[in-house]
C-alpha cells in the first residue's frame, strides 16, 4: 500500500476515533504539520463556531421545558356598585398549575437527549472538516512532490537534449536523437505547467479547508514524521468496529432513540390530571379585607 494512502487511512481512523494525531512539530518553524492544520481549522472554521452556539442553546432547553408554567396574577373588581356611595369588591390573586404526573421530567429527558443529538452533529461536522483538511493536506503534498520530480526530469531531459545537440554538431550522433529528446523536454515542460496549476488549486483547497483566505501562501508541508510513525493499517473488521463505536452517527442515533422514548412518555403524561392552586387577597364591602384560597384539579376528558 502506498505510504500516502496509508497515511490518509490512518489519519481518517484517528479522526473517527476522536483522538488527536500525536505528531511532533516540525523542526523548521515555517513547515506546516497535519496537527497544526487541524488546530487552525478548529479555530477558524465558522461551522464549528455555529455548532458550539447550537450546543450552548440546546443545553438551556432542559431547564426551560421542565419549568413550571408561568403563574397568573389576576387583579379584579368582583363587584362595582352603581351607587357611588358604596365600595367595590376588589381582589388580587395568583394562580399556579402543578402537573400531577412526571411530564416535566419526561420533557427534560427529551431535551437532554436532544443535547446529545446536537453534540453528535457537532462532532460529525468536526470530523468532516478534519477529514477535508487531511485530504487537502496530503493532496497538496502529493502535487508538490510530483512537481519536484517533474522538475528534475525536465532538467535531465534538457541536459540530455543539449548533449545530443552537441554530439550531432560534432557528427557523432543523428538528428533523430536530438528531436526525440527535445520532444520529451517539451512534453515534460507542458506536464509541469499543468501540474503547477493543479498545485495552485490544491493550495486554494487547503486554505479553504483550514478556514484561511484562498490566496494565502502555504508554507512547506512536513509529512516525513507522520509517515514514519505509520507501521501498519488496521484491518477492515477492526476499522469498522472502531467506527461503529466512535462515529458521531452512532451517538446521534442513540440520542434520537432516547428522545423518541421520552416524547412518548410526555404524550402519555398529558392524559393525567393537573392541580391548580390560587391564593389572593380580597376586599369586600360586606366583610372587609380577607384572603382567598382555591384548589382545583383538571381532569382530562
């Protein structure tokens, strides 16, 4: 298996597991390593900032949905006499409803399960971004290495063409060798031009993956230490087992199952009665000032 392919697969397995790649930083300060690129993407990509905001909002939902209903404060004029010499009957009360079921805890469980779903989606977004960064990193590295190889091949072909031209001028070689080497030099030159354009596109893709402006110059990439650490690639069964345990989709599926169960419990609890308590203060013309207390139970029909 080619080393670049093995590096990509190993990086993908590390990212799926959610573990950072433990690769030492390169000695030259200008070189870019894969962990540095991943760290830059985690700090710069707007998708991750939006995911963090969604997680923070989802974490507030359990407290909101499990709270009691807002109390109702009711000031009232119970009786307003036509005779202006008589006082009005006035009252002010506060009413609060209390569920006699576990509907609040079920709503809280559903909201907490939804937090797990949002966190799983955030992990999935992070995994996708890290995968894009790793692919762009190795693609750019491949393009640059191929450009270096083609540059050496072009230099060698040009040197051989000059030598053949010298030998042809001295009469020790035919013109066919000169034409063949010049054609090979032209072919390599055209291929190098195309590859340089592909390298520019790969640099733009890498900058987009890490969240930088596409025109930002990309320093040299450090891959030797990462490739040297690759000893063997896990087999297919081990890779699938690791993905099933650590992949964000598994967390999202579990959270959706828990939320569905909690929502079923919420719907069942809606058929249970609720209690209502109302307390207040009244002032009547006949009895003067006093207090009110009312207790009721709502029975679903």
